[in-house]
């Protein structure tokens, strides 16, 4: 497993096998965080410039998977149950069967030989079409251990496909409209002021013996007239008042050091930074943000109706990130006027994308066995509930446009 920096993962089956190896490592000890990036349809060794990153943390009794893009992050756990009862394993396809030998009378090399001997035996029994079989050996304090694990392929593929689905979702959210070639056009001062000249000429002056009171009165009248002109212009251009929420989240990579060995970049985080905690907080930040705003190409637009508690929580989470990272990032809410058609189009895009995701999850629910994959079912139902609530909020917002 120390070789992942030199390989690329090109499909779900390869990723499933890789996940199986991580689970084996987790079962037999622990290993540092594994870092990958998604680029051109493949998972490659970590590259900071890639649009999406995938982190596997196998330090705990679960494997924590964090998938993040520049603007969003999702997180879930991978957990399996093990059994040494072969009969039980055959009846419950969500279990992982394993054989093991531990003895102070075998060497580390012999332990690996035993693990591979059992691998050949189990391949004859189960085959490789529906199972992924992984051998592993390690040395303890006083004895050596030989393990051979049998994973139902469908179990690991379920996790692998979920990772790819989350990558696809983040890529869709990151995708921008194609930028058209900018054309620079010079205009004269007269053209720039067209439409304003007449108004400027009517502004009263102090010439002609007018008193200060008269000048102030005329200025107030002109102010009201300008306000009416602006309101009419807004109506003519079909603009809508909106609030945009802007922010910059502190990155866990602040203060980190990087060393490049060939094409591989190794990152050492600052000693006072816990990257896992930063990512958890950022995931929570975007979860709350989706309750108060919807994303567009120009930023996050606030819903007309939001709960103050959620809005405050968005700011509080950035505050927590600031405290951890010792930075001073701020959440700003700006008043702007935006074309109504643009807002309507972006709300409809969000609804379409989330409905497509709902259909995808509903299809998964229909395909899996609810009795044998209870944890997966609970997670899918939770994700579906959140997505349906998001669609409901977007549909309510659409009524304003």
C-alpha cells in the first residue's frame, strides 16, 4: 500500500480493490492519510491543481472519505463488519470473511507465504468474479500474523461508485459557462455620459441670487426625480434586488511545506493545524450555506426567506475556521441588482441538477438489499431527505421570479 503514489486508478473496480486494501490496513493497524486527485477521468497521486481531491483517513476504526473541490466538500465513512464464520458470510453478503494465523513460531516471511497460500485456496472456492481477495501479513511484538480477507465485490463497488458520484456532483457544481473572448471597445466621454447630460444641465446652481434654502429645496426635488428615474431604469432592464453572500474559507494548507520528488508533491501540514477538523468544519459550513443560499456563477444568492439562526451559523463557522487557522476571513452580504431572467435560470439549473441526483439515489435504493445493507440505506435516505428539502426551498424561491 506504500506504492499508491506511483499508480493511477482508472475505474470503479480498481478503486474498489484499493478501498479493500485500505480496510485491510485499518483492520491490521493504521496508516497515514492517503491523498488522491481526480483529473481527466482518473484518480492520480495528489496534485494541488486538480479540480477535485479525495482523501482517505484510515487512522480510526472507520475509513473517513473526504471529497473536496474549490467551493464544496462532502464527507462520509466506510465501515464493514468482519466474520470468521464462513457459513454466516455466505448468508450475509455485507460481511467480510477472513482467515488468520498468528504464531511466534513463524517468521514474517512465512506469514506472507501462509497468507498467499490461503489466497489460492479461497480463489478456488469463491472465484474472482464476485469477490476481491486480499492477503496481508504483519509483525507484532512477539509474533507474526497472516491474514486473508474475502470481500464481496458489490460491497466495495458500492463505496467506489459513491466516491465517483460525489466527484461528478462536485465537478458539475464547479463547471462554469464557457468564457467568450473579451472585446475591448473604446468609447468617448460624450457616449459614456449619454442620457445624463440633460439631467446634469437641470441641476440648480447658486448663480442668480438664489438663497441656500431654495438651492436645498431644488436639490431635494432633484433627488426624488433621480430616484424615480433609477426605479424606472430598474424596471426597464428587468432587474431584481438580491443579496449575494461572499466569503473566502481559510485553507488547511496555510503554513504547510511542500517537497516535490519527481512528479509527486508531498505536503507536511503545520504542527498547530488539524486538517481533518478543518475539513469537517468546512463540510458543515457548506451544509448550512445551502440552507440559506443557492449557488450561481457569480456567487451564492441569499434566499428571500432564511432563518436568522442558519445565517448566523454560517458566520460562526467561518469564525471557528479563523480561530483554528489564525486568519481573519469575513463573510459579506452585499446588496445588488441582478437581471431577473438570470436568477430564474440559475434557480431552475439548481433544481434540475438536484432532481437528477434524487433520481440517482432513488435508483440505488431500489437496487440494493435493504435488509443486508441497512447502513447504506440509512445514509441514502438521509441524503434524499436533504436534497428534497433543498429542492423545496429552490421551488419556493422561484415563485418570486
